[in-house]
C-alpha cells in the first residue's frame, strides 16, 4: 500500500510543479525551450501517474493470496 500512496504523491507533486511552470513561465524562454511547454508536459505525466496511483490505492485486494 505504501508504494501506491508514494505513486499518488509523486504524481500529484509532478502535476503541481508542471502547473507552476505553466502559470509563471509564460513570458520566459531559456535557450531552446519554454518553461510553459515543459509545464504542460509535466502536468500530463503527473496527472497520468497520479491517476495510476489512485487506481492502485482504490483497487480491491490482490488475488495472490
């Protein structure tokens, strides 16, 4: 169960970091990338990871016995 909560936490944290980059990095450009675009990518990855962690937390017990 700890692994599922850890996945949920890291996904949520990644989503929040991506959201911060997207909100506050609109006017910036660092060499070849824009922080707002990196933020969108991090939000997608974090959202998928958080949903997977939520699935792992809420699923019924394993059939492994």
